[in-house]
């Protein structure tokens, strides 16, 4: 049971209106979700790393539509060893794609064969990743950290090269 994650910025004095006044059975109809489709390459034997690129799409009532193309680098420890190259789908409760930038942590990657699953947690968001593609070896589990930076981003009416905010290389208003 939780109040509207946007608080009073959601535009309603009733903090449970976003779930039809039923916080036990309701879901947030506006989303506050991001969906990421990525291409990843990872390899490890005890310790390892990898990286990839992803197309991220997000929507929230306050920020509207946001999207980015981002790159990431990952490293950590795992039980087992192997290599993976393929695609991934990540769904999070981040407000917008800018929130996906920075450091995140992954736990999981269990599996043998061409698929894996893991949980992900970043600054103010959580989510799940599933991946599929050619792989060799067996990974019993892993704990990794990754850092993500936007290459190109659109968020809250602003296009930017690099992350939004003071670290943006270039931005343009489109309102």
C-alpha cells in the first residue's frame, strides 16, 4: 500500500486516486515505467564484465514521454563462468529515462543455455531484466554493478547529447 509516488505533484489532493482509491488491489494506470531493449555482451569466470547499448522508453504523467539511447559498462562477481551475447528486455518503475543514468546493481543471471533473468536496482527505481541469445557455460548467480550514460536523450521536452542536466554536452528545447 503506497501513496501516489508523485505526491501532490500528481495533481490530486487524494494520494490514492491514482489507483482508483483501492491501493490494495489497484495499479498505477499512468505507468511510471520505463522499458529498455538492449544488446549485451558479457563474459566471466568468477569475476567478469561486459557492456552494451540500449534503447530506453519511458512515460510518466508528470514528465510525459522520454526516450534515450544509452551505453553501459558492467563488472562483478559470479558463481560459474561463461559468455553471453544477445538481446535483453528490462522493465523498471523509473519515472523517466534520465533516472536510468548512473550506477545500478544487478542480482541474478541464473541459467544455462540461451536465457537469463536478473533483478536491477538503481537510484530510486527497481526492475527486472530478461535476456536471450547465444551463450556458453553455466552461471549460477551473480552480483554486478553497471554504469549507464545516455548517448542521445529526449526528456521533458528537451533533446540532449549526453546525460541531461549540467553534464549534458548539448541540449535544445522543443516546447
